[in-house]
C-alpha cells in the first residue's frame, strides 16, 4: 500500500475530531457522534482508494453513513482495494461529558484482511512491545501479571493495569489487587487505553477487561503497527449473539483471536486523533484568531514508523469546522 496513505488517513481522523470537538461537554453524545461521522465521511471521499467499511457505525439500515459494507473513497480504476475499520468517536459519552480519552480512529488494510467482528463484547488483553509474546488471555490474571512484570524487569507492585470501570470487572479488579499490581480505571475508550500500553512514558503496562469487539479489531491493528500484542475472545451475552459468532465462522467462542486473526498480513495503517484530552494524545485545542490544533498519531506496520502529528488548522479557511 502507498506509504502516503498515512498522511491521508490522518486527515480523516483530524476531520472527525475537528467536527466532533465542538460538542465537548455539551451533553449530547448523538450530536457529537453525528458530527464526527459527517466530518470523517466527507474526507474519505477525497482519497484515492476503493474502500469498504468492515467495522463501522452499524448495518446499512441503522446507520446512514459509514455503515458496514459502505463503499469509501474515489473508487476509480487504479484505486487500491482496502478494508476500512472506523470509529469516528471512541468514547461518545466522554465527549458529551468532557471526560478524557475520546479519540477518532481509522485502520486500513488490503481487502479481506480485517476481521468483520460483530457488534458485541470482547474480552481483551493488550501489552506493549517489551511484553509481546509473553501473554495468554486464557491464563489466570496473576500469571499474566507475573509474565509481564518479568518482561518489563519490574516487580508486580510496580506494574500498572488499566481497566474500563464497569461493574462487570469487579472480580477482575479484585484479582489484580490480590496479585499486588496497581490499577488505573478509565471511564470510556479502550482503544486509547490499549495503545497507551505501547508507550512507556504513559505509565500503563497492560490492558485487561471486556469492551467492544469492533474496538478490539481497531486496537489489534494499532498494536500490530506498534509491535505490541493484543488478544481477544468474543464475549456473546445471549443466544442471538452466539448465533452471530457461528455465522461468522467462530463456532468455538472460546477461540483466542490473535492479532493475525483480527488483522491479517503486514500491510496495515492506523491513525488516531485526540478529541478530548488523553494521556497519549491531547484533545482539540482552540486558540486565538480562529485557530484549532489537533494531536494525532499515525503508524504503518510495514516499516514500523510511528508519527505524531500536531496540526494547526486555520478555521477561517476551513469554514466546515468553524463554530
Ligand atoms: C466499550 C469500549 C469502548 O465503550 O465498547 C465501551 O470498547 C462500552 O462498554 O471503547 P459498556 O457497554 O460497558 O458501556 C467504549 O468505552 C467507548 O465506545
Ligand atoms: Mg463510536
Ligand atoms: Mg467505540
């Protein structure tokens, strides 16, 4: 895939973040989401790709845009055929309340390479490059913590586990406490939390817990680019969801989904832009004279290059993102 796609997909997440960030703290998560979807969709049409949404806003009849199966890009003769996974806002509640960790994300890979994960829960474990190869989602929590601590040359008591703050994680939290590790809970956005494990300065070593399966595919794409490791297991809550797993060929719901199951091959791109402030990416900041600043990252698996892109947007010249 053309390496310049990297800059183009940052444009896409920037557009979503700039459109959405107007809604920070306004208490309206649907409006925030809609704005991000609109901004993202428009920018996609400027790219020379023949894209299909495999992870998106839902099925065609429930989402007007960025629905699963939707064609994206200019789709001309020589356009690259790609799978696209989007989450225009991961953390709509966080945007509505002005809480941290909301980002806009896109992953892209050659056609057929991204798993069409159903919209249900997924149990997840994620670590950064130094602990890659040392984890096993089926192992007891304590064992994973021990292995990660050893890989990082730390004591378990110096390890920080990040977990989404939900009642369903009470038992998991108890186990981590018993093992002696520190815990950082977050309210929303486990894609950003998974990515954070790959950057030592952020100070989280491992992500554990149950979040969305679509977000799992996106996080796997990101961690594949960054040399970390992600494992997931679909977590159906009822018969209907179990049937959906069967339909997609995952009859054994206990199957561990590795990064290669979730994202095939080594031609993967990933981009994210902060909407609200996160530990890795700052949110959109509005400066004087009608200027907005965005903070993004973009990674390409083939070369392992990770770029942090701080962009200054003159909103006088981009009326679509003005007030
Ligand atoms: C998960 C997580 C997302 O929402 O989907 C979560 O993957 C929803 O969890 O990153 P609940 O059903 O418990 O609310 C996010 O945190 C944000 O979309
Ligand atoms: Mg979303
Ligand atoms: Mg989401």
